[in-house]
């Protein structure tokens, strides 16, 4: 018995560090003779792209394939950087911790589900990297995860984008006021309350941070005998925001609340702010540009609730023309599969150039997530994350044919079988069809009225 | 600046005044579209075509037609003309803001309420209407939903100041066929519970139908002595008598087969299947039944976790290949404007461009029995069409002119007005001390 116990201990000692530092699989691939949409360096016709050990090592004509390297003939095809979605909720077991208007201590990485078929379906739309976020029920929600769509792994840790900066969800307007004010009869019930909740939390965090700074300074001094302040996960997370170590992704719609959150951030010295949705961002685009905040918006979603009634599909173009770094996101497991189409709408609504439109779903979201040194464009040294299309990706007739993550083909339209589930639910009936997600249903909170009723029923 | 320019500017300002709720009105009068490439849908493509619009109709169309002296000439060289697009299933006009129940008029209380008429509640001043039509969608089916027999849908043109002015000549009773599928992401019922609910709904439907048949017999037997007032049975009479189609909303493969069987059993003369998301699974059976289908939206997820990721995109093409008559819909309200893109994605996934265009023009017009007025560019049809600078299914294409029953509609919506106002906002950034 004793021997067995030792064996377990040894087994744990051996395997645990391996699991903690799990290295994702990487591959070699030569993509030959494609039309490269590099995003940062224009379009390169009849050009090869070589990926070795998961990194782009060469872009040029007539590259030779190293021995054993897979070669993909991309003649007549379009090759672009893997698409990045700055706002998603796929691959999660849970989205909203609604028990309090403040839950910064919650981590989405604890709820990752690598078996979610949505990951594969997103790959089938050319997506390689996403930020999967906490929902918008709380003024300050949980911490998000930036992940690569390494569909096939059973280990949630392997999905995580190594070294990506931390992010957190804030939420303003109708969702937090509905959930907490209308639903729980507590602050915030109004946009006034939302500001107050955020300001008071950050004020408390500033005090907390001060105590720790003082302690850390004092403890170095000879003869110091004091005890450290009590550790608080919630306040520690907020303090990390104040220190600039966590990017704030703020769900916001109306012009006034966008101005409000920028004032709050200014007062607390918070500089890393990405406005999520920002349907009325276009109304205060000069203010957003002056602050240096960025915006991640829908292509054309509107009118599913009052705070998006005065929206316009020209939002992305107006923001871009006013100097705001803008991305287009999905917030939806269906839309994530055609972000290239969502971006193409900006050709019509505001007349963005093709490179500008492609940037909305590649380099711009990469910048918003702080990972543009790794992904978002076809450049030597960047990750081997590539999407290949038959037809220009901004044409309605385009079809994604292959998606590559770290040099590994994770989606192949020609070869993949229909059923790409990793896990089969034994309870699921094979003959039962599912459902259509109702219009205006956004995973953030479920904005269709039916979903609202169900939301409150569960409370 | 001379006085005339000032006057013109003042006039233009009227259109872009902040807070202006409505868009500028249309204008009417004979027009010649000259030198266009006309995509007639029913008679091929006519290059260097002239189209004369007069009294709300297409008076003449052809490459040998010349513009009469009394008409306004619009130079369409390098441009393309298409018939207005028709969306075969929406809630447009019946909803304004999704989360605000007081603005929703598509879902009346009651499970059997076919007497609820969509046309009654269509709001001609909905902000959604101009947003939709400036993308070339000129005609939509406004359909109630929610219950089993949730009301009577109406085909409307997206221009007019009363519902009657908008009415495009078709009404149909909507039946949501008892479903054995899950209803939404939060439908956590056990399979047995779902089957049980469906069986109960089926029993109810059969009871209602039997009553409607008996009412019809009674009604014709009694002649002038009308039977008692049963509004829901009265509303079903045109369907029983075969003068109005029954639009059956059905999606799961098994449910589609049940619906086909039910239609056969009840000997319902005119039927349209709507939704039909799993039509590809039973396409042969639908084709055999000879029942037309309005399917969509296309840009959506497959129904089952084990289905190929692009099944919804491919569904229209797979059904068409099996011989089904296929029209498209968005099943939306806020973004009915995306109908052309749904058609484009269906085209790329097996439907083909030509069939995709037909599925949003002549095919829905035929299904709704209004092909004498809508769905193609032909002499004598309504002047409901648009002029654009490229392929209208491509997002990069812009629409240049839009006509609905001869009315020249300004390409302005609240969304374009907001663009005009905010692209270069004034005052811009103001800094305070």
C-alpha cells in the first residue's frame, strides 16, 4: 500500500509540471503560389509562405520545401492571416457569474471547454485566435481568456494563448442594470449606479494597493516586524488593472456611458481600454480617439434592444476615419464563422479599403488583445496562423478551404468528415434537430425577450 | 455665396437636421433608365437596355426602346438593373425594438389566433423599413409568430404611408407545425417531454382543423343564415376552401415529413413550407409532394452538433438540386437588409448565382401568386426595381436608384443620416480647462 502511494506521488511529480507547461503542437507547412493578403504589407501575388515549427520563416517566390514538410498548393487561392475575434463566448462551460455586480476574481480559464464544437466551426470560418469573455451581467465581470483554436486537444490549458496579456470584462448600461437593479433590486439600477459601482470598487482597490505598496516597501527595511495586509483576490485583480497589467474590455453602447467610462479610467490612471460593442461609439469618436481607447464593434447588429436603436452600420467606418483603432467581432457562435463577410460590409458602409476591412478582423483585434507581435498579419517571425480561401475573403462567394494554427492544419474542407465532435453526449438523441438562435441573441446576456424571461426565471 | 446656394443649403439642411425622425419622401413621375444592363430574371440579361417607368409600371423594356420626350432620363451606363428583392419571411413592420414588449406586434396571446392579421399592425413609419429598402429589398412577408396558428401574414412593399398602401397582394395563414425539435438554447426539456408536448399540440391542431372543416360545411349549408361568430374558424375558411395558402413553419427533418403527411391527409389545396432548415435531409420527399419552400436564414448554424458546419449554407442548394421550388428568407426584422448576402452565401454553397437571384425575386413572387406584378423586369409589371453598380449580392456593391411601384425612393435611412451627421461631427473634440 505504501509502495502504491509512493508511486502515485512520483507519477504526480513527473506529470504535473508537464501539464502545467504543456507545449502546443507545432508544424511545418509550405503554402505555394497563393495570393497573400498580408494585411500589413499589401497583396503579394503568386507567392509562397513557409511555416516551420509553428512560425512563419519565409515569404517569397519559389521557396523550397524542407524535407518532410507538407506542401499545400494555393494556386488560385487567397491566403490571409488567421482571423481574430476579440469578443466571443464559445468554449465556455459558464458565461455569467451573476451573484454580484462585481466579480473580477472570476476567471474564464476555469470554465474552458475544449470539446465545444463551436471551436471547430469557428476554424471553418478561418478564425484562429479568439478572446472568450465573461458575460455582461456585471459592472465588473470576470477575467477573459485569449485562446488559439487548437481544436483536437482535450487539455484546456493547451488552448490558452501563451503569454497574452490578461483581460477583464466591464459592462455598462441595460444588462447590468437589468440583472442587478431590476432583477435583484440592488445598485446598479441606472447608468448613474453603474458609474458609482465601478468608481467605488476601484477606489477600494486603490486603498488596497496602497497598503500593499507600503508593506512591500517597509518589509525590506531592517527590523520591520509588521504583518502583510490581508490578501483579497477581488481587490488584487482590480489593483492589477490599476497597475496596467490587465486590459479593460468594456461592454458599452451609448455615447454617454462611453464618455463616462473614459472619465473613470482617466481618474484612475487606467490607459488600456477597449470599448466592446460601442454601438454609439461613432457619436463620440473624437473623444475615444483622444483618450486612445480602441473599439470592437458589430458590423450591423442593431435594434434588438433600446440602447442599440440609434445605431448605424457605418459605425466601424466612422470610428476608423476618426482615428479609432477598430475591430469587428462576433459575440456569437454563428457569426464567428463569417467574420470575413462581416468585415466586407464596411466596403459598402463607409467605403473602407480592402486592406482596412481585412485589418478589422486581423491586425486590429490583435492590437486590442496585445498580441500583435505574434499574430494578425503575414510577416516573417509571426505565428503560423493562416486562413486559405477560395475566392477573395471579402467576396460573398468566398469559401474558406483550410485553416492552419501554429503550422498545423486544423480545418480542411476537402478532407474533414461531417461529424467533427470530439465528445459525443450519450444522452443526445441522434434524430433530434436543434434550434435556430433567435435574432439579436448575443451570448453576452441573451438579448431576445424570451431569453430575458428565462434568465429571470432562473433567479 | 449667392442667395440661390444659400436657399439650396437651407433646403438640404431640412433633411439632415439632427433629431429628424423620418427620411425624405419619394418622388413620382415617368422615368427612363437608359443604357443599363438589365437582369430581367425571366428573360435573360439585356445589354444597353432602356426601361421606361410610367404610372407605377414598367411601360417598356429593351435595347431597342428609346426614351420619350416627356420622361426624366437617368443615365445608367455601366450600371445594372434588377427587380426588387423579396424576402419570403420576416417580422418587419411588426417589431421595433427587440427587448421592448410594447414595440412587438407579431405575437398575440393565444395558441390558435389565425384571425390576427399582420397587415393591421404593420407600422409604415418603422425606422427599420428605410434601413431595409436602401439595400434593394423592396418587398417582404410580414409574418406573425409565437403560437401554433399565430395569425395571417401579409406581403408588403417597403414604401407607403398606410398598411393598405404597402400591401403587395398576398395574405396567408401561418401554422407553426408541432415541433419535436428543441426550441432554443435554453430548452432543457427531456426528449420524452418534447415528444409529449408535440403529440399534445398535434391533437389540438387536428381538433381545430376538424372544427374548421365542419364550420365550412355548416357555413355553406346555412347560406344566408350565418353560423355563430367563431373568429378563428372564419379566418381558416379561405385555407379550407383553397383560396388562401397555409404557410407551415417547420424545420426538423422528422417534423417536415409529419407535415407533408398531415397536408396529404387533410387534403389542403395550397401549402407553402417555411423555415425548412433540415429540408436537405428529406429533400426528395418535399420535391415529390410538389410543395414550394421558403427557407432561411442561410447565414446560420447547423441544427445538430454532428452536422457538417456549412449545412445551413448548403441547404437551399441541396433542396433545389432535389427538385424543390426554393425561395429564401431572412426570418429577421432588424437585418432583413442582409437578404442579398444570404442569397450570395447560398449561391456559393451549391445553389448557384442564377438560382439564388431567382430565389429572392421571381420564385417568391410565384409562390405568393403575385408574379404578374413582381419578381422580374417585364413590361406591365410594377416598377419595383433598383439600379446598382455591380453584383447586388456582393457587399461591395452600392445601390444608386431605387423604385417601388414607380416611386423614386431616396437612398436615405436613419443609419445613413447618422453617418452624414457623425463622420465629421461638429463640434468636434472640445477640451476643457
